[in-house]
C-alpha cells in the first residue's frame, strides 16, 4: 500500500528526469560530443547522489510551507502536480514542477485549514525570479572569463574543443548532482513529513527515513533519464545546440551553480557565520534558469532583440502553474476524502505528533526499509556489472575501429 | 580521457603535417616551373616526382583527418567547415600536380621572351597560396588574426590577374610571329598557373567566413 501511495511521486520523478536531463546534457548529446548512453549513466548516478546527499534543505523549505501529514494527501499532491505539468505541457505552456508542487501544497493548506507561511512563500517566489537573473549573471561572468582565457592562451581549436568536451562531462555531472539536490524536494518533499521509515545502516553509510525516500525519488528520476530523456533531448535540445560549445558549457555550469547554491545548506551556513543573510533552500526550475543563462550570453554578445514574449510566458507560468495546481489539489483532495474516504491530512495543531507517527504502521515501514536495503545492494552489483560490460564493449569497438583503419590504408597502398 | 588526449594530439599533428605538405608543394611547384622555363628537364622530372608524393601524402592526410573527426566526433560544430577548408587546400596541391604534369605531357613551347612574365605570374600566384597557409594555421590558434593575414592573399591574387592579363595581351597583340594554336596553348598554360591564386582566393573567402563565425 505504501508503494502504491508513492507511485504518484515516482511518476513525478520520472517526468522530471525525462524533461530536465535535456537541460544538462541536451546540447552535448545533440552535438554528439557525448553519447546518450554515457550521458544517461553519468546523469543518473549523480542525480541520485545529489538527491540523497544534499536533498534535505529544499525539502525542509517545502515542509515549512505546508507539512503534508498523511500519505493520502502526499499521494494526491504529487499526482495533481504531475497532472498539472502534463496539462500545461499539452497546451505548450511553460511549466515547472516546482511551481506545480508549491501550488499543490498551498491548495492542501486551504483544504485542511492549515495556514500558509507567508514568509516562506515570499522567499520561494522571490527565488523563482532571482534564479534566472542570477543564472544570467553567472553565465555572463563565466563566458567573459572563458573567452578571455581562450584568446590569451591561444590554445589549438581542437585541443580547446577537447577540453570543452571533457568539461561538459564534468559540468554535466555537477549539473545532475545539483538537479538531484535541488529538485528532489519536488518529487519526494511532500512525502517526507508523512513517512517515518527505519534507518538503514550499511556500515559505510546510513540512510535516514527522508534519505531513503530521496533515494527512491532519485531512482525514479534516473529511470526517467534512461527511458525517455533521449526523445526530449532530440526534440528540445536543438534550442540549446545552436549555442557554441563553450556557450553550452557556460550555460550548463551557470545553471548547475544556481541549483547548487539554492540547495547547499553548507554554503548557507558559511554565509551566516560571516554575518551575511542565509541562502534560502528552495527548489527552482532548471529550465527557467537555463533560459536566464541563454539570455545572459545573448546580452553579453550584444543582442538587442531579447524575446520579451518568452520572458512574459515564464512570468505567466509563475502565476498560472501554482494557481491551476492549487485549484486542482483542492478539488482532488475533496474527492479523495469524501468519495474514497482517504485520510488526506489534518490541521497541524489538532493532532499530537505521536498520532502522526502512527499513520504508517511500524511493520510496513520496516518492510519498506528492507526493500530499499536490498534494492541498494542490487543496484550496486548491477551498476558494477554494467560498468565492466561497457568498458569491455568500448575496448572492443576501439580495437575494431583501429583494425578497419589499418585494413583501409593497407588496401589503398 | 587518455584516448581523447591521444586522438587530439594526433589530429593536431596531422593537420600541421597537411599544411606543411601544401607549403612544400608550393615551393616545389615554383621550382618546377622555373626548371622547365630554364630547360633543366632533369630537375623538372625530380620536381614532378616530389609533388606527386606530396599530393598523395596530402590526400592520405585529408582522408585520415576527416575520418578521425567523424569517428571521434571532434569539432562537431565546425567539422564541415574544417573539412571544406582542407578540401580546398587539397585542391590547390592537386591543381599544382596537374599543371606540372600537363607541362610534362604537352611540353609547351614558351618563347624565352616570356620567361620573366611566366616566372612573375608563378611567383605571385604561389605567394597568394603561401599567404593562405599561415592564415589557415591561425584559424586554429588565434582566429581573430585570420582576416588581417588574408589581406595578402587577396593582394597577390589581384597582382596575378594583372600580370596574367598583361602577358596574354603581349601574346595575342605583340607576338605576331606565333600562330593562333600556339597562342591559345600559351593562354591555357597561363590559365593553369593563375588557377592556383584563384583557388587560394576561394579558400580565403571560406576561411574568412569561418573566422567570423568562430570569433562571434
């Protein structure tokens, strides 16, 4: 039953992986700098790492906005967010999973009579605006530095491209890590307050209840990357591919930095320790940050004609997505509660914390932890085998290529 | 990572070797024409052999560079242009080999009074192509200097045209003793030498566009 409730979140994770991986590796894969297989493996591994290691910060912020305290509520919220994303995409409207989930949480707050924390909401909305702006600033700065370096170092074009190619892989891995760290809250954030799983101790590391959920969410994102992101990259990758390879590197790096900054609690505490205001841990839309970065590069190159229509559509999305998602959530929760008699949540101060912990049976939580433990072990073994297999496959291909080259030149002579 | 570094290094070396071949080919062509005009047929035969070997090496390098760029997905955004540039340069050495071979087969009878004119046309035409090579090399290292380097290509090409026009005028208007077939043959030979600078100009046009694209 627990797994059934999680399906909506996993579906949301799958769609996030399928859509957002193109922001990280789209340009590299479309321009054939990196093969899709290599990109998918790197992105999947680092998305999971980012989600498990650093996914807590942004989830806490969503928890502050509205602590969804029943599995039925979490299920409905994730499902409604996924449906909102689907509807908006169907009508070709710019959409972000982040905005859909925030709208859904506000809808849940209205339905259960919980108060929406105005301060947190303002913080989140301000980040949506500042994310693309900071992305643009980073992109301009990084592009300027890279251009100056290229000009002064006089590196051979082919060698420079080879650096860029390796850079795209490294930056792509960082981008995937940041995406996992920042956006896992969209996928699993609403389930965190409603779940209380047993801690898994593997010896080398241990996984808390929320980290186990993030692992599952990360796996769902990875599944989305592997199964569907290639099609998305082929469809929408062309919008980024028109950038030069160094601009593509800068865009991915700037986006990764923005996502990392808004999900790094370590960085935030460093800032507070030196007397600066903390960085809000907020999930932001990677697609909108990417658009900000591309506009930044356009501004640096002296483009006069910025497409204000795109900017208007993004701003419209900031309003339309949460409103649609909030309304849908409100009505869906009504149906779930009254027709399916599902427990969708309570007003936070009406139930004692102990009661909330009892929402999930301890036995079920322990079974779930066991499943995750074996899943983790299975993943490690499968991952190692896959890496060994592809290593030998690659070696074989290289050998065959060399052989055919030698044969070709022998025949010519 | 090691594979990348090795492939990159090999490709850079091959491109450099290709440019060296073209530069050497230009020198050999110039010397070949001079030895023909001075009637030193032994040296002329050696120059033909040299240019044939340089041309075949350039062909091998051209194929190898294109193969490596495709198989290792190197320079995906500039690959087509780099391949076109290499093809244009290869056409220059092909044309030089063809010209020397035609001298060898047709053995044109060139009046000694025209020797200086033909040497001048050869010098200017070859200079246009010679100036193209540093510009082509600069495309890979400092593309913002390409356009200024190409100015000399255009200058020498226009000088070649001027000299060729005046020489043809001499042949057709002043050398009454030559019959029309002889005159046409000489015009055909001049056209062959002049073609090197025309090809250099075509390559320069391409290179100039490539440089703008990469600097933008």
